[in-house]
C-alpha cells in the first residue's frame, strides 16, 4: 500500500498489511543518496505523513542504492557557509530538527545500513531506535576532513551509544568503521550479510513491536544527559584534548568538537543538539573549514576534468620507463601495482638494482601494513622487467623518460626511442622544469609527445602534472591523463612553460628565501616561522630533502625562463652550499647535517659549519626578523606567481592551480591553495602588502591584472 508520500521524488513511503512502514531513500538516476535541500524537504513531508497516519506499528529506514547515504551535499553547503554565522545556524538547525523528528516518530524504527553511511547519512541512521549493518558496509563521521564536525546530531547521539571517549575518537579521526568495529562499539545492534539485512531488520523490529525490546525506555534514556560527573567527563576526554591541541592553531575543528562534547555531556538531548548547532556554525566560519571545503570541491572538479580527458584515451596495456633509480623504480612500482606491466630500462646495472630495491621496499611496506598479500606483492614485482637494453619497448603503449635533468641527454634518449616504438606509442618526459616544446624539437611525431611530471616520492605524492606541449595531440594528452589516473594518481593538465605550475610557483618562493638569508636572517628562523605557519617543512629543510643540486637546477632553469622577475642577483645560499658539496640528505650535509636513526631515516641537526659557509653572502651580517615579516616575504611571491599561472592559462582554473600546489608542493591545506589564501587575505590587502616590500625585487610586483582585480573588489573564488 502506498502513502500519499509515495509521490515524493526521492523518498517513497509505503506500508504492508502488518502496519510496517518503509521510508526508502532512492535518489532517482543518481548513483548515491545525499542529503540536500530536496532530501530534507521530502524527509520532512514523509515524517508528517507517517506521523499523522493511524495504525502504523513500526518503521524501516532503507536505501535503494548500493550505499545508504553518503552524507550532505557539500556543494550546497558552500553557498550556505558564505552567509553569516546566524545563517549557517538556521540552515543546519532546521535540518537537525528534521532528523530529530524522524527519531521521535511514535513507533519503533530500524535503519538498514547496506553500504556507506557517512556524515549526515550516519546521523540519519543514529536517529533510528536500532541499526542493522551489512558486513560489507562502513560508517563514520568524516566531517573533520572538511574542518567541521557532525551537525545533525552526531555529537549528541554517538556519545550516548558508544561512550564519550569512543565518540571523540570517531569524530576527531573521521575514520570509516567496519561492521565488526561498529557492533563492538555499540553503534549498531546487529550485523549480517547484505542478503540477510531485511530479514534481520524485520526480526529486530518485530521484537520491538511485540514489546520484547523496550524501545521506548531506550529512547528515553538517550534523551537524557550522559550522567557523568565533571571529573569523569574530563577523564574520558583527556586523550582527545591532547590530540586536538596538536592540530592548533590552523585546524580548530577537533578542539571545538572536544570542547562541545565536554560542555554537552551534562545537558539533555535537546539542549545538547542546540549547542551542537551553535558551535557548528561558529566552526563553519573558520578559515580552515572554508579552505578544506574548497579543496574538496576542487578535488571533485579535477577528477571530473580528468574523466572528460580520459574518455578519448587509448588503454595502456604495457608501459616503459627509461631511467631507473628511486624515481624510475617508483614509477614502475606504481604502474605495476595498478595492473599495467612495465619495462624499466637503464644504462647501469646499479641504477636498475636501485629501482628494483625501491619497488621491493614499497611492496614490503604494503605487505607489512596488511594492505597487500605476499602473493599479490610477488606478482606486482614480477610485472616490472628491469633491462639494460631496449628489447620489448616496441610493445609499450606509453614510454616515460625519467633520466637526468639535462636537455641534451633527454633529447638523445627520445631520438633513440622514437625509432624503436610503433607510430601509436606515446612518449612522455618526467622533466620537472624543462619545456616540453624544447624537448620535442627533432622528433618526427611531436604530436605523440607530452609531459608526465611525477613528484618524489612517487608512491606518496598524488599529483601528476600532465603537460600539453605546443604540438601534443588531444588523443596523446587523453592517454597520458588516462594512464596517470589508472596508476591511482591525480592528473592535472597544465600548459608548457618552465617549471609548469608547481616548480614555477616554487621558484619565487625559494628566491624569497634566498633573499632573506642574504639579508642576514638565519635559515633556522625562516624554517621555524614557515613550519609554524603550517608548512610540513621550511624552505631550508625542503632544499635538503630535494637535494641542493636539484634545487639549484630548478631555480636556475625556471628563473631563466622568467628572468624579468626571478633572477637571483645576489649571493645564493643554495649555490654556495652546492659548491661546498653540501648536497642535503643525499650526502648528510646541506643547510643541516643528518644522521640515520635505527630505522635508517635521516634526522637533522643544526650544523655550525653552515654559518661559516653562508657568512660571505651576508654582507650586512646577521639580523632578526619577526615571523610575520618572514611569512609575508615568503608567501607573497608564491601567491603572485600562482595568479600569473591563471592569467597565462597554464592551468585551466584557479582550482586546478591550487590543487597543483596542495598536492605537489605540500602547501598547507588550511590555506586551501595560494589563490584561496589570497581571497582570504583580500586581494586589495595582498597588493598593499606587496607594495610594502616592492623594493626587494620584481617577485613582489603584482601583475596589472591582479591590481585590477583588487581595485574592482573581485576574487579568484567569487561568492
């Protein structure tokens, strides 16, 4: 029997002769259920229908999709978050009251969790009296990854089910929890196979209808406070408080969530829900929440763009990488791991051994962490063929060159390869800074040539800059994007220029660092300020990790390509350390000195000899600089160059530029990207700060277009 509510587009409501009503989330032609304005409006109407109908005995909350509900519609949230704190509270509070009304219907309810129930999806399930979960399903509250915490009752209902300490852990980590863990914690009441879900749910609902389960008493208990003393609450949350403090000051959501749990513990359900809405609205207006939501949206946009390119891609069934070592081994590992056999060619046996050792190390780590069975790891390793010859390269669909970063060597390699492969084979360079157009000179098929710039370490770094050369065909570009995606990477298409996006933007950042050192600021103070700002490592440490030789090469090549503003016209710390054979971590001496710990990892320490090396390029001696000065002088050139990448169409959108920097450069995520950070500061303020430092050189000079944007009150991410 169908209710009037069955006319709803995504929430049909129907009942059977026994008086059991089913509320089924069914998102039309879309692949998943999500919570947006339409979903909440229909849920409200469905609740009204169910609540006003006589003779109903029990409620099933189900999904017609492979997942239960994957969460709120983040794209809709962005518009809400741009309103005032009161606007956010009104929006979230209204939806929270609908979820509460679902849980308060005057009949027992069971939610059937048949797949993912995340964020708001889990909060809907938590409103039911009971939950039955498939063995294959996962549940969690991942809002922390967006700089938020649950806002539809999760911080209230979860502690009452799993306990305060466990709830804090779920909320702070944002992890997805499997069925066994959820059952053990008390988040669900039964676990069964996907095929047995409905039977188990009906059995549980029948027990409640017949009075064998005291659903009313259970519901009443969950409406009370947690019943803990302040001392007990403090003890339960002590560990969470310590962990939350580590995320400050840039990521305040974890601490806000723990403070909310602590304050709400002594309140009844409705008072706690009201507090949750209030604190959620405050947290939603933080820089971190705005930036992390923007990153989420940019990630989705980048994936969509990659899928559109990959539609025209030819499948890559076999690949080759020319140049082994750590980089080549990483590329080979990534390809083989994702099902594309690969030939790894080098001219030196030692380099091949190093490449295979890198692949073995990465596979061993996967096995050790339980992510890969040993048999599968052995098969992946067997899919990598190390060789000193070009035998077999003619069967490769894509060949990636990863030899030394010298244009003459690379061009010689490509001239050799092109005569050995078929006309359909696509060639790609892993160059980090050289122009693809320059490398293509002399090739007979330049349309089959592009760039695939991987980042080191390949296994950890998600980004691949797929470079469109002057003559790269759409088909070749699509195939490179498709191959990068098939390898589990995030490909972003960029135009050809020195350094592409990441190293082009990195270079003025490093030039600013070199100028600070030249002006007498100690490199350790610069690192300290930038790490406090949120970077995973300061610029001196970064140079040591990259290698002083590679850092020097990148700055030299990219600055030469943009000599009107990036030339280093003063003594360079990188250059003087390179001449002193202080290469960084690779030989144990750079800005810092390094010793290996018991696990073979390099540990840095301050080396007094570095100051002696740098003394000659600091004509005015040492001086102190405030952290604000250091941050401004470091970040402004980076922001300005990112803006120029948009102006020059090096990447298609501000979001693509920002994702290159977040994924490839390690730009702090709470900034949302260089251009999102510029919007946060306000472009007029960015220009004002640049004018303050204009005497330091052209890297501090905004472009005319940026000045115009600032004058017109525009932004890279307009409201």
